C-alpha cells in the first residue's frame, strides 16, 4: 500500500491520523465516561447521556452541528474537574479501555509509515488529556488535540483554549509542516469524517477510513481511496515488532506557525528524538 523506504536526502514526510473511528473503533473521550463516573467526576445521568452520544457516533458519525453540541456539552461537563485527577484516571484505565479497540489495520499502517521513515501524527478533536496517552500507546511521534483552559487551581474552567476541529486541523498540519519541514504533497492523511475534508485536502495522499456517508460521497467524487477497518485487536496480541514500551515517551510542546495564526496556539505532543550527542 505504501511507498518504499524514503531516501533520507528527500524532504521529511508524515502520516496524519484522525483518532476516533479511524485508529480506534469508538470515541476516545466518551469511552472513559464510566471511569470518570467511578472517579466521582460525573453522575449516572451523564454516563447515560455519553453512552447515547457514543451510540449516535458509532451509528452514523457526527456532523458539524452534532460536534458543536458535543463540544459545548463536554466542556461544560468538565468545568471544575481537577486536571491531574483526569490524567490519573486515564492512565489507570488506558490499557483496559483503549487497547482492545485499536484497529489492527490502523496499527499495521502506523508500522508501515514508521518503516518508510515517516512521522506519525495523531490529529484529534478529543481533549489532550485523553489523546496524548493514546498517542504514546500507539507510538505516535506527535499529537494535535483540543486543549481546555485550566485555571490557577489546576481545574478546567469550562472554556476551550484550542479546538482541533475541521479547518483548524488543516491549519495545525500546515503549521507542523512549516516547523518540522514536512513536504505535504508527499504526506498522508486518514479520517472517517466529512468534517476532516480540510485535513485530507492538505496532503498529497488522502484516505477515507470507514467514512460516513458524506465523506464517502466526497471521496468517491475526488477519487480518494476508501479503506475499511473492522478488526479491533489488542496490541499485545499483534506481532512482537509492534512494541510500545520501547518507543520514547511523548513530551508536551507548543508550536505557532504562520498557517495557524488565525487559530492561535497549536499545541501538540512531540516525541523526544534520539541524537548522536544525547
């Protein structure tokens, strides 16, 4: 499916992956609702509402209006949550909840892109506190995710600092291309949602993965390849070559690029790079 290993004298390239229903079989944020309930962050009513939202998301995806309502609901719901408690809950339940729903096909693609010398970047509308640990689990080199504002007390304020959605995903990709030297016409992107058309348009090799109806129509009209991922599998059951613990941990960083100026700060997590002087 992919090109042969790239010559190191050529410009750098990357593969950009949406997360929910592209790399994993569910919504990453909604998957943790029961854990947040057990941790005392939400009540039973919120658990039921997020379960319904997960059902709607899985049944047909979410259009722009649904995504906006979900954003408003989740940002209001998380107001007052202690950020460190959220991180601790995600860390404690990450393997139990996320490992079983990673698509085998997506994990294989990540392997192939790394073998070909490309960086792997997860670009997700879900919050960074959820996406960054998943990115580390997957061995991603970078993560672009939504950032909720945090007050001086270490709790979420209910405001959205940066929303990684629609056009802002494409802006983040262009900002990364500027800062990291990616040659976008030679880069790849994967998504399931019509809202990610700007991200797919930003690269030379776009792929629709498990597309919603609108994206399927768009991909067909544009002659974009359509992939079907339907085999969730625990990473530890895969070939030994897909070894997460041996990959360097993600560290938090920030970048501002000219292409993302209108979106403000583009936050992402970046893998520590090995160097001969380290």
